[in-house]
C-alpha cells in the first residue's frame, strides 16, 4: 500500500516574489508610452489613422545613409557584435576630441544611467536628483538599494543651488537632465559648469543630455570637453531622439577613462547590437539630417505653441522636442485624446497630474493633436 506524506497533499502557496529584496519589491516599474498597435486593438481604430506623440521620437524616420548601413549589417546577423564597439567609439572620439577609452556604449542612454548606479552605488548610498526629472533616476537608484534625495524645482526646472545643498558625504551620484524631460526646462552652460565645479570630487555628476541636439548651437554645452577638468563628470547622450534611431536603442557616455573602466566591468559583454552600432556610425556622418530634424522641430514647436495659445491652453516653454501642456485633469483629457486616435503621455507619475507631455510631430500630426485637444476640452 502506498502512503502519501502530508507534503504531497498540501499545495504550498508562498509568494515566490517574496524572496526579492525589499527595495526591489517597492519599485513602481517604468511605463512606456502606449504603442500604436495596442490603441488600435483597444478602440478598434485603423493603425494608419493613429498619431503617436507620446515618446519624444523623431517623426521623420531614419536617414537614407542609416537605412543602407543597417541593410548591409544584416548580412552578418549570425555573428556577435563587436563587444568593444571599435568603429563607433572611434567616430565618437573624433567628434568630441576624447580618447576612445573615455566612451562607454549603452543599449540606449538609459543603459548608461543604469550602469553608473550598478558600478558605483551600494545599498544606503544617496543619490540627488530634481523633482519632475526623468523617472529612471529614482528607479535605477532604488534598484541598487540606494536612497533617492529629490530636490524641489524652481518654475518646474532644476534648482541647482538647492541640489548642491542636498549633497552630503553620503551622496555618491547627482543626476542633472539638460534639457529636462518631461518639463523641457534648460540650464545655460555657464550655470551648469559652475554647479559641476562646486560638487565634491568623490560625488559623480551624471549630465543627461538626451535632447541636446534640439538646442540652438549657441545653447549647447561643451560638456564632453569639461570631462578633462572634472573627472567626476559623466555625460550621457543618445541616438534615440534627434538621430531618429529609437528602435535600435543606441546610447553612450563620455567620462574619465577610469570611470569608464568601472562601467565596462558591470555592463553586459554585448550590450549594443551590431545593427545599432552600424546605424550610429552612419548617423554620425550625416549631421545634415540632425540639422534638418532640429529645423523641423523648431517649426513644429512654433505651430504647437501658436495652436495652444489660440485655445487658451497653458504650457511650459520647452528646449526639447516636446511640450508640457497644462490641461486640468490630465488623466481624463488623455483618455479623450486616445478615443480620437491621438496618443500623448500622461505625467501624473512625475507629480504633474494636471499636465500632459506632447511630442512635437510632423505638421499634420501637430494639427491632429490640436484639433483633438480642442474637442477633448470642449466635452
């Protein structure tokens, strides 16, 4: 006769996620902008009629040079990518007049932000960042068991004097976004450099310049050159915005070679795929595309601002490729826009429940948004 032990009769219902560290279980995960396909399924809409202005993408599509480079790179899909990114690092080093060993490549600039926290944070270390700044700063901090120190803004922008006062001997990293997402606020180069110079040498400063290429040339910071003077500075950049390569996830950081060495120790060996590397090399040699993208964005920004003014809707003047628009009940207006096939970004998770963040699109997309917003606000 077979006897069954009690353990065979009883199903154990212990939550397997309970073994995760407390600081991980407390994380509210990052929610990206709603994809076009998802909205089409939800509301029974035609994908071709949907306008997506939710993720600060370049609406133009990649340049011809990039398309050709990606097509050529598909011939070698069976090979691992160059784990050291030799060709791309050489091109970036030439662009910024730095050594290739000062550059770390990332799977998007988001990867660079994560790698900095992975390499330099221990549980309990402090990280300083601004309120209404990019959601990944607190997320990456919490994922390592760090303590986030959020500093209040001035007119929705970084309050650098207050951020400096927030730095203590426990502070390992300070994040500064310039221009800032989702507010579009910007700090002039001289103001920024004065802040960097004031930060203690044993505190790293991560200067996140994802939207730098949308600034007028005279507003852009010579930040890569600052690294020689401030070895605790890390400059983070991306190909996802003005270069139009968001789908390929291609970012990089410029920093002191010894800091780069630490990030390279913790990054995945092949964190940047071969198509992304090939596309980025081609994109760097096509700066006319970036200049055209900036001009298109400038025209679209004026169109959006004039349209919002005509509707009597407030917004924060922006130095990026998006606008923070004040609509009252952000959640309700967001839903009313979705019903009309227009996707924007609700920003209640940035403590901005009365606002929506709207990417500047092509002229027709901007018109669609303004018409949909007028209808949404009239209901």
